[in-house]
C-alpha cells in the first residue's frame, strides 16, 4: 500500500505541476481514476488481512491428520460409531475446503495487489515521460495519454470486479 500511495501522490504532484501546459486537462482527468484505484486497493488489502487472519486460525496439517486418523478408525468401527465418525470426517473435510478457498482467495488478492501497484507505478513513469516529451517536442502525447487512460480504467474495473468476487467468496 505504501508504494500505491507513493504512486498516487507522485501522480497528484505531476498533475499540479502541469498547470498551463497542454497535458494538464487529460492528466487531471485521470486523477479520480488513480484515487479510486488506490481506494479499492485499500479495501482489497483489508480483505487480504482478514483472509490471512482467518487462515491463521486453521491448521491444515492438523485437519489432515485428524481426518486420516478418523478415516482409519472408521474402517474398524461398529455401525453405530461409524455414523458419528462419518459426520466428524465430513466436518473435517469441510474445514479443509474452507482453508483451500481462503488460501486461493488470499493468493489471488496478493497477486492482484502487487500487479496493480506496478501498473500504477508504470502509469506514473509514463506520465513523467510524456510530460518531458510534451515540454520539449510536443510529440503525440494525447494519443499516448488516451492509451494510459484506457489501461488505467481497465485496471480499475478489474479491481472492482475482484473486490466483488472476494466479497462474495467470503460471504
């Protein structure tokens, strides 16, 4: 999150420093998208923290050992005991499945958080480059900015989709 916050702050500084230049409007119009992306990253980071804490409460090794122990005991159990062992085995299997889902969600969140931060940092680098080009040569910066705006919007939308998916996964 610190890197995302730094990228957003640098973007804001760049936007402010462009006053009176042709790029000021297009760059300033991207700022709400950058801010929304960082806000969504914060929410996803919170989801990641909750998921990590939940994973810390489940010991997959213990669950596996217990399930194996009970499965072995089930093989020689009397019928009246076998039914109870089946219920316990089912409950352990369900806990293992919860752990697997939480692990997959956490991994997906961590990868998306990292990739989005790198995208934001890349956006800042490209705006710095375009600012320098605009100041010296007036190269085709509007087209490049349009591409950056589109890329940022796609990133922002995919983050929102991930936030919805992870919210649904945790419900």
